[in-house]
C-alpha cells in the first residue's frame, strides 16, 4: 500500500472515530471559499438592511407629512410616538435573534427620530403654554433615559451616539433653568461631553469618539472665548488651545490636534485684526501671520508624526 493510500485510510479512521461528515471534510479542505462566502453575504446583508431602513424612514416621514394637516391629535400621537415606540420594540426584538441583528440600528434610528416629535405633540396638547426650556428638558431627558436603558441590552454605537445627543441637550436645558449664562452653559456642556467621550474612546464604541472630541472641544474653546473676550483673561484662550493640542498627544487624537491648530490660527487672526488692523504695520503683520500659520501647520504635522501616528 502506498503512502497516499495509507493516509486516506488514516483519514477515514479518524473521521469515523470523531463522527465527521462529508460536509465537515469538504469545509476543511476548502477554507478559503467558505470564509469568503459569509463575508460577501454579510456585506450584502448590511447594505440591503441600511437601504431598507432609509426607505422605511423616508416612507414614514413622507406619509406623516402628507397626512399631517388632516390628522387629529390622537392620530398625530399614534403616527409619531406610536411609530417610534413600535420601532423601538422591534429593534429590541431583533436584537434577540442573531439573524435579525442588522435591523436593530435602522429601527432604533427610526424610533429616536419619531418619538421626540410625538412627545412634543403630547406636551402641546396637555399643557397651556409655559416655559419652552422645560419642554426641551422633558423631551431630551426622556429620550436620554430611554437610550441609556436600551444600551443596557443593546450595545450599539448608534445608541451611545443618540444618548450623547439627548443627554447634552438635557444638561444644557437644565443649566438654563437654573440661571447659568449662555457662554458658561456652553463651556460646561462641552466639558461634560469631553469627559464622557474619554470613556467612550476606551470602549468598544471608540469609532464615534473623534466626532464627539471635535464637538466637545469646539464647544469648550468657543464658549470660553465668548466668556473671556475683551476681559483680563482673554489671553487664557491661548492656554486652553495649548491644552487641547497637548491633550491630542496624550490621547493620540488627530481630531483634537486639528481642532487645537485651527482654533490657534483663528484666535491669532482675530487678535491681530482686532488690535492692529488700523496700524501702519498691518501689512507686515499679515506677512508675519502667514508665516506663523505655515509654522503652525508644520508643527502640527510633526506632533502628528511623533506622538499620534505611531499608535494608529
């Protein structure tokens, strides 16, 4: 008996010993083809799921918009809040079945887009005027709480994203109600968002962190500038910008580096135009500012290569 025949006999013995079937052996002998097929099917499935979700969203909104004027209050509540709650329920049920998980995100997005409208309709019918900020707090607070509870069961980045949106709106409304001025309100909301994003960046939802780093740092820098403009602490904006660039090296965040660099150039341009626009040296200052911008761009690239890029 040849070595090939001996190998085949040994393979048959092992297959019978371990209860392997023809399908098992075929899958073991053709791993590449079997591995590629699920990947292609997964991509196609996700594409069709998203297209289907977009079509459902478009259809729901077009239908509601077309019939809105002829609807009574109960019909409007059912069309908005009812649709949202039904979509949220379906999203939860889809998360329980592995074959339906790709439907969770589209259904959840439908829920968070329609439910706030339904809550507003309910508040308008049950209230007789009052503080609009309190209404914003009620809507954003309810939606943030719902997203937090849904996140306990469904660990999706879309749920975290929605929770941050509604949560920041609720915090801002609450600060308005307690009498916090607008500029400080922006700084506090931006700071809370930044701290929350730090936690998100260290979790499985890290892909959404760059967007929220951009939003939170922009709120903090813009709000602080509005707070200290024309005051003795005006130059502290530069310290805050430097802190943003330093944080980009610690957190290895390209977003914070870009935000800090842009904020630095905008502040220097605003400061020079505000204090030196009418002087004779204005043209020279423009040249100096241009050189400073090029230097800042070079510095940003060096920071990126030395402190951020190696971790990417």
